[in-house]
């Protein structure tokens, strides 16, 4: 049942992604950074879903590892975006 609900939610997410693409075109955001942010969002939701399944199954240690590795992956993926943001801030100042 959990997987069915998850995939139904993913269908609804396509509407949000289409809206985000429209906003990205209007604001002239660099596409690679926006795609990276969407990937980070996907990692966060997938990890939360997997972690909750593990917790419900009584595997709290595995759930904690999933949370840790998801956070690590998100931090690693955000480094280029943070560097780009720092460069923009430096140009403004």
C-alpha cells in the first residue's frame, strides 16, 4: 500500500515540476543548478520514505543509516551550487 501511495504522489509531482520549469524559464535560472536542486529534493523524499519503512519494520539502525547517507549525498550535491552562490554574492559586493 505504501508503494502505491508513493507512486501516486510521484504522478502529482509532475505538475509541480512543470510549474518549476515555467518559473525557471522566466527567471533565467541556470538549468543545471535547478536540476541539482530537484535531485536533492528527490533524494530527501526517497530517503524519508525508505527510512520510515525501515522504522515501521523495526529496523531503526538501518533507518538511521539511510538518513545519514541521504544527508551526506545532499550536502555533496549542494557544494557546486553553494560555490556558485558565493561567486554571485562576491560579484554583488
